[in-house]
């Protein structure tokens, strides 16, 4: 299973952060990435938490593609740039964040790409939406179940799914 995390907490030319995620999914489809399953959009507190930062709209998608991991990551970064993302400091607010979370059961680490994503198991905004796609996924390096990783999450991380048709809003 190839998994991509989507996140945004700043508006873009495409609308609210939640609307931006939907447009980003369409850009993936236009680039021959087939979306097999998609979570709802979740509203999530920033990690690490900051009162100065708006909450995020987050989602996880399972995809199918002929692209290998490195070219897929390059495509994700190109889409982020097309949406206006400028990388500044770590954990800065962003117009769009696309993360390659997992590529089947591959485990790899290089200067540019680590699979599975190195902080996936620590992020409620990834694990809870992922639960909507599959409850059977097991971390291929840690050998932990999705439920096990969710049980180990820091309880200070706040996430809530947006109801169908509900607009993104700043929470706190």
C-alpha cells in the first residue's frame, strides 16, 4: 500500500486548507497517481503545538502509481511548489504539505527519503485518518499495528474529523 499524507494550515489560491487538499488530490490524479482510498479531512493541532499557528486540515490517501519512491517524492514536492509552498523553517505554517508516508512494505533511509516516514508513528493527524482507510496496516520497520501506534500517541495531540460539508475553521 502506498500512502500519502496531505496537510495545510494556510489558505491558498485554491481556497481554505481543506479545499486545497482536494485540489492537490486532483493534481495527483492528473499526474497518473490513482487514488484508491481517501480519509475524511481532519482538523489537527500543530505538532509541536503552537498557539501562534492555525490548526491543520489533514488527510491520508492510498494510491497506486508506476512511479518508484524517489520520483513519487519529487512529484509531491513539485506539486507543493506549484501550490506556492516555500520551505522556510521546520514546522512552519504551510500552504500544502504532501508526505510520502509508506511505499508498500519498503524500508529505506537516505539523505532525501526515509520509508516509512520517520515520524508517522508519532502523529495523530496521520494515524487517525489512516484508520479510515485500513485498520490492518502494520508498520514494516517497527512491526506495530495501527491500533498499537494510536494507543502510544501523546494525548496532547488534538484531532477531529470534519463532518461532510463542514468548512475548515481555526480551532483552539
